[in-house]
C-alpha cells in the first residue's frame, strides 16, 4: 500500500509540474540542496598565492568545486596582530572548518573564535604538543588537529649546513621576528656547539630590511640563517635583495626564498603542506572529529642550492655539496 501511494504522489506532483508552475516550500528546498562547505582561513599571503592555489587544486580533486559545493573564505592580514580580529570575522560568517596555518598566534586566534568548531592546523613555527594545544599526537582531543613540522630541529640543521658550506666562517647571523624566537634560540645553541659566534638580527616586517641587515656590515661574507616565519615568506624578494646588495649568503627555510635569491634552502615543502591539509578538511566535512584524528608529521623535506646567487656572491660551493642538495631536493 505504501508503494502505491508513493507512486500516486509522484504522479500528482509530476502532473502539477506539467500543468502549472509548482514552487517547493522553502523548508523542502533547503533539505534538497546540498550544504555548502565553508572553510575559513586568515593568512599574510595574497589570495592568489600558489600555496592557496595548491590547496584549492587538491580540494577540487576531492570533489569540492569552489563556488558550487565549497567556499574558501579567506581574509588577508598585513601582520600577526590581525589574526584575532579576522578569525572573529570568520566565526561570524559561520564557517564550518577553520584553517590555522603556520604560527602559534594564528592557532591561538582561531581557537578563541571557533567556539568548539573544528580547526585544521599547520604547526610550522611551534610544537602543538609542547605548547599544550593537544593531549597527544595520536589522540589530540578537543577540536584541533593537523600537521606538525619539527621546526626547531630544522633550525639547528640549517646551522650545520652553513658550517659545511662555509668552513672558514667564524660568525653566523640568525634572523628572527616575533614568531621565530624559538628557532633563533635553537640555531644559536647549534652555532655555539660548532664553534660559531651567533649574532642575532631582529627583523620587523614594517621596517626597511636594509637597516636591519646593516648590523652585519662588519661581517660581510659570513652566512645568515633565515627562519620559517610569515614575514620571511611574504617579503622574501625584499629580504633577498637586501642581503645580496651586502654580499651576505643566506640559508633559508622555504623553497620560495631560494627562488627569490637566497643561496641555500633546507626545510619542508610548504606547497606540499597546503596540499596535504585538505585530507583533514575532507574528513572533518564527512563527520570525523578532530579529537580522534592523529596529527601527522610532514615527510616532505628538501634541500636546494641557488647557483645563480652563488655566482652573484662570488661563492664556489663544492661539487659534492651541490650534488647532495640536488639529491635531497626531490
């Protein structure tokens, strides 16, 4: 009897549609339309950045078409102080999943605004377990999960690479900003162990980089370490130009820095991280709870040498060093 009545109902609706303009009630329309997934993110790069394009590319591969089944609600902030206000704005827009990329202030601001809604993070500049944001890497608890990069170990490794590339160096400068102080300390400790004198160079995104690096004028030719930090990524071209003008070789965290003119880069693949974080967004959209989703540690590392920058600086790196860099780069 149920099937017969159901067929009669379908026939009646079909007949009504054929003879008169039938309008579904709003409540029924809402149930028939698939929910639009809204992902909110605050960052310091332009929205057109290749990093975000890689995120959108992977989301499309997972079946999310921007503007149709998925909205990437992005707000660009000029500085770290803007995270809190902008994540509150995203919360007011009722985003479903928050992205917190890179640094601790971003995650802290997202947590403050999310009110229990899920957060997928890229912990690039800090240790989420040591800082108490998660209970464990295997069972984070709470409403946050994501990908973790052991940046302090990488900061020390960059100093080792600088020592290998410049065996006669006696001083190594270490650039830092507000969010990279722990990297500064890890690099300074590694420098002392290798017999190098660490020189701290504080950099602020609002100032001219030439004046900051002027503190190295008496040690030109000695290397500088550039950390993983939003302003060192955003302003990479200006930083590289200021260093090249002073003939200061740099060992940077990001591949993008070497493309802008840094001499050596060693670190994680930031493009790959934005590609990988989509799996967390996808699982959360399908009902997974962040508290039960293990935090991954990124396996994407690379090392590369900018031979054009080396020629410009008049530096000759050993063939063995360059070959090893090319091998690790992939």
